[in-house]
């Protein structure tokens, strides 16, 4: 009888230990799941991937916009019209305005009211990579001149287009806001990936030299260089290589990474546009054409086709449609 009681207690202890272990495993899994979803989702006027690629597409309500020799609006009835007669990039929407870089005016920053279609100068200091966060516009002046740096403009009140506030003097590209910090490629420091607080303090390096492009997706930092495509945490930890294909641009949407190396048609490097899953698997070529300004909108990948006169093309996610956007809307 005593032996039976001892066995019963032992069995009860084993069962209890099993239950505790199971609860611990479930708790850890739940915490991991919650943590994986707990990342900064701040909207910056367009997707991170599009801003990183100096977006040539944007959307507002039922309309979408694309930029070429002019900025075009396509409505829900598929009707297309010009809303700003200038060559542009960096399309970002905020509070009823479309912001962009105007190549017909020394690459200064403009905005167009999407109701009245009136356009106005926002900054007379040229730049790109426009981010708008809670009414503050951040951008990078790109060209290594005396006014190179990262600037900000408060859109919540009156602002002087001739005097944006300079945060740093860095020669920066690929500027992105994420989780209370500004990330950028420092062209003056062998293209290392830097970050800093919004006032320019607390500078840190997240990735090494020769970084050509980066973006954030679901809490992770993805970047490209001459050796391929990588993923890590925003501080540079947990680094893993996803692709060994040389890349200069990338975008991520709906769980897929799109990447490409582009130079000119005479380059001997592989310049095809590729797609792969977030872990680097199932890497496939979408087109042998080289693409720049890779942007994503509503199930399509838009890009400037390096081999076809830099005209805008798009491919759908299923890779069954490959079409010239200008011809599609009759503006070629």
C-alpha cells in the first residue's frame, strides 16, 4: 500500500512537472509571437520600401499616382490625368498633399494639393528620400555640396522654404525613419549604415561599408551590398545572409524580397530582377531586365527599366503580367 502511494505521488509529480513545462513552452511561444509583432509601424508617407527606392508610385484614397516626365493620377475608373507637369520622384502623401522632388526645379522639394492641384515650394535646398512623421518632414540633401546633410521641416504651421532646419552635415542617402531614429547610408564614411536620434545625437553604426540599400520590414533590417542581401536586427545583431547575388536595390512586400543590381546595359554583372522569400529561399528571376526605383503598390512591382529607356514597367506578384505603364495609360 505504501509503495502504491509513493508511486502515485511520483506519477503526480511527473504529471505536474509536465504541465508546468508545457505551460512554460506555450508562454515562451506566445511571448515570442507577441514580440515578433511588436515593431514600429509608423507611417512615413509611403511604405519603407518605396521611400528607400525614391518612390515613383503612391496612393491616396481610391487614386494612385506615378511619376515620370510628369506626375499622373489614375482614379478608380482607370482614368489618367496630369496633376503636376514636372519630372519627379520621391512621392509621399500627407494630409491631402502629394510631396515630391521636382527635377525641373533643381531637385527642390514641392507639394501639390490633391483637391485643388495647386503646387508650391516646400524646400529650396535640393534633396530626396522624403519621410513625413507626425507632421515633420525629414529629407537628405544628397550631393556632397556645402549644404549636404539631413534636414527637417515642420509642416504643422508656417514654414520658410528657404530655411529648412539642418540636423546633420552628413552626406546621406536612403534616409528612413524607424522607431524614433533616423537611419541612413553615410556616403562620406564608405557607405556605412548609420542611425541617430531625431536631433542628430546618439549616432550608431548598424552595418558595414559598401551598403547600397536598406529598409525595415516587420521589425528586421534588410540591406544589400556587393556581396548580396542580408537581414539583421536594427542594431546590426543576429546577422544572416539571404542571397549571394550582388544587389544595389531592394524592396519587400507581402512576405517577398525583390532585389536587383543595376548599372548600365554594358555591365558584366547579373542585373536581373529577383524575388525570394524572407528567409532567402525560392529565389527566382522575374525578368532579365534591370530595374531601378523598385516600388510596390496594390499587387504590382513598379520599376524603371534600365534596358528599355528607363521607362516605367510593372510586374504583378504572380509574374503573369509584364507591361509598360506609360503605354498602359496612354501617356507614352
